[in-house]
C-alpha cells in the first residue's frame, strides 16, 4: 500500500557536477547576501516539502510552444549559498505547465561573453513543480559562477524580471506510467531534478507497488540538492536513496558513502542485468555518463554499466 497521498509539486534543472569525476568548485557565496531559508522557515517553497504527486500529462501539451516566450519571475527563494528556487508565471495563469514527466524546457538570455560580445545563451532545465501547480512553475537553480553563465544570470534575477522559455520534445522516449517493478536512478548534481519528476510519477501513484532506488553523487553534503525532501520520501518502503560524496571534508560528521559511484554500490543496490523488469535512468554531468554508461547521445551502453552486462533496453540516458 502506498503510504503517500497525492498533493502538490516539486524539483528541476540541467546536469551539473557530482561524485563521479573531478570538477571545478562552486562559487563561494551569493554576492547579494540574501538570507538562506530552511525547511523550518514559514516562507519555504512548497515544491521542496510536498508529498509525491501524480499529475501526468501526455507529451506535446506544454504551455510553452516551440517559440521562445517571456515569463516573469514571481518569487525567488535562496535555499543554500549557491542555489535558489525560482517561481515563474505561466502564460495562462488558470492552467498548469503541462510538461510531460521525461521532458524539459529551454531557457534563453542574451548575455555577454568574456570579450563583452552579447550572445544568446540557451540551456535546458527541468522544472521542479508538477502539473498540480496552477499558473506558475518552479525551477531549482544552482549558481556555478564562471562555469554557468545562464545559471548565474537566473540566480541574479529580481522579482518582476523576465526570461524566455520554450518547449522541446522529450529527449528520453519513455514516459510515465513506467511498467517496471523497480526504477533505478544514477544521478549526479542537479541531474536530481528530472529524477525527482520520475519519483513523483512512481511514488505518487496510489495504485502502484513499484520501487525506486537512487544513487546520488555530489561533491559535499552542502551540494546535495533537495536532500530534506529526498530523506523524507526515503522513509517509504518503496524508495531507497544512497548519497555518495566525492569531496566531503574528512573532519565532517558525514556518515554516508564517500568517493564515487562504483561497481560494488551498483551491485548492492540495483537488480542484476538478468532482471528484465527493472530500468536504469541516468542523469548528470558529461564525465558521469562517460564513466557509467557512455556518452549521453550514444544509445549504446558502455562504461561501467556496459561492462556489467546492462543493455540499451535497460538504460535510458536523460
């Protein structure tokens, strides 16, 4: 029996750095000094505290079309030194975003390059809110400083500012409801955002007994996005979340896994390749794909999962 009730909304963004390969450090602190909110704060975004929510929409129904359209920032919550939740108004305030589970939207802004030349910067993001949220959508954005011009720009927006979005076809040609007994996820950094949408679809279905398993790589405990939310969901007997930290200070009180996602962790947590009733979703930075399953755009499965015997029918790269 599913212990969760279907209520509200949740998480999104593009792939980032993780516990799968070396990477540049994130910027130290917000230059604007906005107070950091916690889940105990009254004004905390509901998308980071809600129960899993089943609100499926077929592909092609998104409010944003294939042409860029401006959306106004309604509210910004700073939830860590380098990450914020941004809530944008939808064109039709009486309807939800209507984005399919395994889909994203493109954000665009005209920004200066290092030479000062203005150019259009376009990046994909997965909203964190579900289609239960009416009139607006939320995105979880991590500021990567010089390593992420658009993310830095997004985190600098003031309420009332606008940025352009458009819809694109889902790059993963598999959609909820997922007909598998176990949905496994290899996640790095902000790759957790589309996977959270998958978790909504799996855990938010009161008729399903499917289980979900997440191996989530991050640099440090401070870099884990949505940890409180995932930990609260992890109390269900249908979800298991294992965090793996690659650069956590030795003197910290972290008691979880350290290092990188490896063969032992996968064998311990995922069904074997012979199990055809399970699926593996992968989402994270390019080095993660290279190490675990091969380049994102290659359908063939190589890397560690390929060596272990998993096939392209069992592994989907977001």
